C-alpha cells in the first residue's frame, strides 16, 4: 500500500511539473504600454497595421518604428523593451518562459526581470545576447552592433558556428562588425575548436559608471510625462464628449417638446375648425 501511495505521489508530482512546463511554453501576448510617434506591426512582413497603446502583439511578427518614435512593450510581469527611431525587429518567439527577438536595425533598451526558468534572447546581425535579468542597450545599423550593459550580466557571442560565449558585465560594452564576422568565418573554418574560439572571442571595453543610466532615467521620465499628458488628453476628450452628449440630449428634448406643443396647437386649431363646421351644418339644417 505504501509503495502504491509513493508511486501515486511521484506520478502526481511529475504530472504537475509537466503541466507547469506546458503552461509556461504556451504562447502569450506582449502589450504596448507606451507609444509616442508611429509604429507598425506585421504578421507576415507585407501587410502593416498601425500600432496603438494597449494593443496586444503576438509572435511571430515584425515591428517597425518611424523617425522620432518611442515604443515600449511589456512581455512579462516586469520585463519590457523600448524601441526608438527607425527600428526594425522580428519577434520570433514569445511564450511564458521564452522570448526571442531578432533586431535588423535601430536602437533598443531591454529591461529584463530576474529570470527563473525563463530565457530572453536578443539577436542582431553580428551577435546574439542572452540574459537572465539585466538592463542593457543594443544599437545596430545592420553593419555594426554595439551592446552596453547597465545592470547585471549579458551572455553574448558572434553569430558564427562554435563561437564562444562572452560575459559582458555592468558598465562594459562590446562592438562587433558584420564584415569582421565574415572574414573570421573563413579564417577559422579549418582550425581546431580551441584555436577557433580564441580568434572568435570578443573584447569588452569599460564605458564608465552608469553610462546609459542617465539616458534610461531621461527616457523613463519622458515616457512618464507623455503618458500623463495622454491620459489627461483622453480624460478631457471624454469629458468633452459627455458634455456634448448632454447638450445634444437637452437640444433634442427641447426640440421634441416644441414639436409636441406645435402638434397640440395644430390639433386644437383643427378641432376648433371642426366644431365651427359642425355648428354651421346644424344651423343650415334647422333653417330648412
């Protein structure tokens, strides 16, 4: 009996774990929490729809932004990424436990929660960055990628087979060129793995204390102020609409009241005329 109970408990535990894993692997949606400017979403890269605040986005899909645009998207409870002017990114995967973004060009700041059992990956033309809870910025023009870490640690590597992972820590940055990757591919193709890894390593540079902290704080303040303005604008418009509705309702009520009065007066006049006609008809009959 004890053995049977033990087997049942183990089975229940495994089933629970499997269910949890399955739930975490389910597709989820990302939410647009801020937009200043114009941004667009496409599920196939051909037909583009304009993005709006509070809109839900699903992977796979492509996002692009116009000039002077700031777009912040929330994917998990405390994880966001913010795109800036003329950015183009491909959301390749978004589930309860995994997020993958392929950035073609532009600028992005990633604010990633402390990840437990989750993965967050940002790929650019030259590098792939994986994080487990950090704040980092990536800029790319399609030819040169720059990664700067504000908080935490980022694991990154060149987009070359067998390239080693490089750990980029707080206040460090890396710069990787797509052309350099192409040259290195040919250089290491006949080398042993150990020798190739040495050549494919990426050097990190010091960028000083909190190099992008001021930029992030400035952007956060800007987003906060613009969000407040947008909310105030929406509140004012809603109030104006309600006042207009009330005015229209009052005007309609007055119009109906006037029409009713006019109809009543007309009916009374017609009744008076009818009474007069009947009276004349009676008088005429009496004379006969």
